[in-house]
């Protein structure tokens, strides 16, 4: 005969597991969000530092691969090694000029958004069917171009605002996760203390 309370026990265990994950995730999201909001400049520099270190490490591995690879032509090995050297150079430049790297990346991102937005606008006008898809594509393209222009001409302040927005989003996410975790904790307690029928 099956245990009529097996499902209840499984539900309690699932609620306990969800509670732990939600609370831990909420605390991490909340902490990360607060850090982004209160220290946006340090956050950007930290991310650029990670990018620089990553480029140097990847570059070293590529150089080693180019020097030690077997079964490939000498030209291919040389190309791999050259790519690795380029990675190392770019990584070192990032680490030596963190502020300049942030601004440069912002400008590049702005250009990408502008080009992508123009492509969206052209695609929208090229549509022959569907009024709303056409309007939506053109509007998205215009928004992308506008965002790209703002980021291109004011890279520093725009990146700071983006970091703030991300931080606020993480704070909101963390609060929601904590609320869900506390709610599941109460549900788990109710499930545990529910009296069994004789």
C-alpha cells in the first residue's frame, strides 16, 4: 500500500530546497545590486580588470598552443601564436589604462548600436507585409540609434547610468527572491506541522 503522506513529504523537501536557493540567490543579488549602485565606477574598473586578465591568460594559452601543436602546418601554428600575442598585447593595454579602456569599449558599443539600429530601420522599411512588424522594427532601430549616439558622445556618464540600472534591477530581483524564500519557508512549516489523520 502506498504511503498517503509521501507526496506531502516530497513537497516539504522541495519547499525547503527552494527556500535555501531563493534566500541565497536573493542575498547575492541584493549584495551585487547594492555594490553596483553605490560603487559604479569601481565596478566598471573591476570588470575591465577581469577582461584584461582574461585576455592575457587566453593569449598565453594560444601562444603555447601555437608553439606545441602537432598535426597542423607551420603557417597555422604561427597564426595561432600571433593571435595569442595580440590577445596579450590588448590585455596588457587594458590593464595599464583601465579608464581609457572603459571609454573605448563604450564608444565601440555605441557604434555597434548605431550600425545595428540603421540596419533595423532599413529592414523595417524593406518589409512589404505587416504594418505593425514594420513599425516595430523601425521604432526599435530608432531607439538603438538614439542609445548608440548617447553612448558614443557621452560614454562615461552613460555607462554609469547602465551600471545603476543593472544594480537597481538586481536589488529588486534580490528582494523578490527573499520574499519568495520566506514565503516558501512558511509554507514548508505549515506542511510539516499538518496533523496526520489516524
